[in-house]
C-alpha cells in the first residue's frame, strides 16, 4: 500500500500560542483556487488504495483554514481515488460529528490526530496549549463513537520538572484514549518561546541518542511511533543585529554557544566529506565573498572533483567552528571581531574556549584526516592543542618557513602568493 503525505499550509492556526511552536504563528493566505490546485496536483499521481496523511499547522477541521468547499472537494477526491486510509490533524474544538461524518463519506479508515503533548492539565497550562485534558477526552470519545481512530502526539523533553516521569504518565494516559501515539522529539522551532529558553540556557534539546534512550522502553510497542526529527532542525534566529566586538561577551555569546551546541550534539557532516580542512575566518561575511576565501576557494575548486568533494571546509573563529554550509546563517554571517583590539587575556581565553569547542566538534564528527591552512596564531594553537589532546594527527598546509618569511616581510595576509603556493601544493598531496 502506498503512503502519500501532503503538507497543506493554509491560513493560520486558530490558537498559535503553544510555547514550542513557531508554525502556528505563520499566516499563509490561500485562495480556494490555490487549494483546489494543490489537491489536484497531490491526487494526480496517487494509486488506488493509498494511505493519505495530511499535515498542516493548526486544524484541518477549522473552516477558517480549510473552507467547507475545499474540505468537501478533498472528500470527493479521496472517494474517487479509492483512498484506503486517511490521517488528518485538528485541535479538539473543531472535531465535530458533522466533520467526521463528512470525512467518512470517503469510505476510508479515518484517523484523527490531536497534538495532546502531555497528559497533565498543569503542564498543558505551562506550555500554553489552550485546551485541557477534558477537551481531548471528549474529542476522543466522539471520534471513537463514530468508529474512527484517535492518534495522539506527545512531546518528549518538555521544560517541566520530572520530565521522564511525566512522559511515562502521558504515554499511559494516551494508551487509554488513543489508538496510536507518536512520541515527538521536541526541537526548538524558529520564532517559538522554547527557542528563547534554549538561548537562555533554561532548556536544551535532546540529541538523537538521548531521545532514543529515553523512549527505548516503548520502541517495540506497536501502538507507539518514535519521531526523532519532525522538521529539518537548524538554529534559525529572529534577531538580525550584528555582534560586533572583542571580549568574553563576543567569545561566549549565547547565540554562538547554541550554534556550537547544535554542531556538537545534532549536526552530522555531509556524507563523503572524509577529510577536514580548517580555515581562517574573514572580516567580510559571508566568508566566501571575502577576497581571502575567494582565493582559497579558487585553489580548492581546481582540485580533482572527487578530492574537492571529500574535503570539508570548516572555519575557526570567535563563534567557534563553522562548517562552510552554515556561513550564510545568522549570526555566523553577522559578527565582527577586530584582532587589533585583542589583549593577552582575551587571546588566552580564545585559545581555551576554541580548543574545547574543537575537541567537542571533532569527537562528534570523526574525520579520517585533519588539515588546516592557518597562520601560526591563536586559532591554530587552539586546533593544535585540541588534536594533541585527542591524539589526532594535524597538518598545517601553511609551512612554518613560509609563515616565518611572511612575518619577516611584514605580509599579514594568508593569501599572499607564497602561502597560496603552500595551499596548492598541500592540497595536491592530500
Ligand atoms: S502546536 Fe498546533 S495548536 Fe499549538 S500553536 Fe502550533 S499549530 Fe497551533
């Protein structure tokens, strides 16, 4: 049986205030003509007997989101296409007998999912869910009375006391009222209060390993599904201000700290990038638009294609380590650190903090080979000490003799001709 999923963003969630949800705040205006076209397109290639899952932020039964005519159009399409099973989502207040009976005209098995999140009224209040357990129970009873199935979403890792005990309570409660449960790893959405708690250090996401560890007791329960990543998780900030300055504040800024946390506990390097080449940052952002990086990239892009694809470029700077693919993300493209303003104390702190970050990063990524193209200053020192502590080999493609000569000739740029020759030669040998 084929499974087809449609994400249909239409209008706005009638509530939009759950503290963990950024999607509920988004308004997407859709005309009936657009919605009809979306459905036509979706059903065009479906096989008979397919299972259809409809996702959207808010409620499929809310007529402000899915107008009555579109709902009926959907029902007709399901009937015409002999859809065997349907999953839709709704807040309890929109789940009515009329809507369910209309959906049943499709002749498909019906599953109605409700974002219950937790089975405690106090917790529902804390996360500002906007309904109580009684509302969920009434909706679940109605769904069952009409021979349809209830699906409950529960969030793992809510910012509450006794998190694991509360989760266990919620699962047991859910099993009493729902036919299936999805345990969702709570990750910080952009534009949500939980994202702010993460930045303030008052809550933290679970790594995949931590999530599977906490939920392992339910992994073989046929009624329970585990969803470790409901959306492609990358830290996305609302803020846009430039983080401009030198000092502790800009070395361990909370925005940089959460990025490093993400890179150490969630991120996995792109497949095939077996070697890492650590590079310097640049004053101009994003890095690849600076003269320094243009020259470096020019050399790298002239490499044999396979070799180029196997090298992961990672910058070292005061935000920490920054893989090339994130250079356009805030605040990694919006900071300034003027080396001329550094004093001995901050240089020492820079090495300390950066070394720790590199250690954590290298422990989480596992490269076959480690190279860098760095002047023999603080970033290199932090990297050298990190590799030494991890007992890993490191090769700086900028030769010591070249750097010495650069200093004698007062050449400060790492992309002077002699240094670039070292890079070209070094990359050739990789
Ligand atoms: S979690 Fe659901 S109900 Fe809550 S704001 Fe988001 S879309 Fe709306």
